[in-house]
C-alpha cells in the first residue's frame, strides 16, 4: 500500500493525456474546413457575449 496517493506516475499519466488531447485537437482543427471554422468561431463569440451579458446582469443585481 502506498503512503502517498499523489505519485509521479499519476502526474506523468495526466501530462501524457493532456498532450494527447492537445494533439488530437490540433489534428481536428487542421482537418476542419474554413467555413466550419468560421461558424465555430461565430458561435463561440455569441456564447462569450451571452456570458458577458449574464455577468453584467448578475453584477447589476448584486448592487441592488
């Protein structure tokens, strides 16, 4: 039984998974067509605007 549950092996596995995820994301973005990339970017910008509006509304409500 290990005395410490936080081992270097667990950290190494996490880092390997993170690198694999980044590589998969890069490969996916490289294969996307420009039109779908524009659509994705536009959708992300809309979502960011909505989040900012929600934060503004929350801040206004907290001031009351």
